[in-house]
């Protein structure tokens, strides 16, 4: 991932614009993947997240790259420790994370009127500085991408079991905090 904490203001803005402009195409790619009647339905509801997340948790384990995919805007293509795909995820897995986090963002912006994407500005030593997050009103903006990325890390690297209702429970907690 890009080190936005150390990035210039211009680079942060460039990454933010690329992230926000890529959300719709990421959602479209997920909708194309889930086009069969037996696939989860992407209706933008909190309830839909359980089926989507169950599907995601199954498919994120598939490490092979069967196609060439464009890396998400939030992923640094030149990591310090090797080439793309040498990290914890293949480019196909990164694309899947990108698609699911874009859908999670859609669910949140549907559920929370006025929610919008911002560049996070916290304490100068806050590692989240410069990240694109979802501003929902009070409190710190929501780290939408990081929630899905963390799930994927747990499943792929740790072999941890993650409950299918993890995303919907997180959204419900955020909604309750706003009430």
C-alpha cells in the first residue's frame, strides 16, 4: 500500500482522486463477477453484506493469478520488498479486495446520508494520515478499505476463520454510533 503518511500533499490528493474515481468501476467488476442467479445480490443493503462477505471469504483464498488485472489505486506497485504479487496477495486477490471494499463503501453511503470520501488528517504521527476514508459526521472517518483488507489478511496469512457477518456487524456498529 502507498505510504500516505510520508507522501506530499499533492501525492495524497492524486491518490485520493484515483481511489474515488475507481470506486464505480470496482463495483461494476464485482457486479459482473456476481451475475449468476445463485450469486449474492448486490442491492446496496446492509443485509446483503453477509452473502457478499461469505462469497469473498471463500474466493480470497484463491492465490493463482488467472488473468492480468489492474492493481487498485491504493496499492503501491513498487513495494520495497519485491514486485507486485510478492506480498501477501496476488493482483487478482487485490482486485477482489478492491471490489468488495468499494461495495462496502456503497452500502455505507446508502445507509448514511451525507457520507462522503475525504483525505484523513490526524496527528502528524498517525499512520492513517493521507488515507481516503469515509466521513460520516461525528468522530474519525471510517477506514472502509482497511476493514476488508484486514479480513483478507486474517484469512490468507493467518488461516483465521472470519464470520460471514463481520462486515454487516461492523456497519451496524457504525450506524448505532451515529444514532
